[in-house]
């Protein structure tokens, strides 16, 4: 456990909150988590963790200290072309403001046009569960 001036640093990971693996390599993982440090209120953070068989040791990371900061990060990342467009849209489609935002962004005419467009479905878009069981 790392030490701070005057004693050990304590932390508590909110296992029921946001707890997502962003990247992993060898014995280190980059996690997006809600963590409370030294008994303080929890914050969302992006941190590298060294992982052993029975322990995780916090390494360098960034704590989001405002509610707006993670939104700013997502906005910058998508603006710079990060994130698969289809996946990003799929992640957002169930938000209550999605339809209104879509209409405001691309216009009602394009939304209606997209809904009325027939798309060719490739055989690769489907899979047979029986084939998966045979493997």
C-alpha cells in the first residue's frame, strides 16, 4: 500500500458503482472506477492498477473532481474520432433525450429518411447458435 506523509493511504472501491476495465496488459490494468481515498467522498477516476494473484495496487491515475469533467473527456474523445460510431450510437440510443437530440442535430427529414431506408442484410450479420454449440 502506498504511503502519504504521516501514514498509509487508504482507499475504498465502490464495487457496485462504475468499475470498468479500459485496457489491460501483463499485470497492469487501466480502470474507470469510483474510489474514495482516505475516508473522503468517492470520485470517478481513471487509474492504472498493478494486479497480483490476490491484490491490486493503485498506480498513477487521474481523478475527476467535477461532474462535468468525464463529459468533457467523452466529448473530446468522440470529436477526435475515438469510439466506433455504431457502438457509441448503440450505447446512447436508450437515453431519454436521444430522439430529440438526433432530430436537433441532423434534422427531422434525415431521421425520417433513415427510418424509411431499406438496408441490405448480409448473411454475416446472422449466426446460427447451433454452429456455436458444435465447436
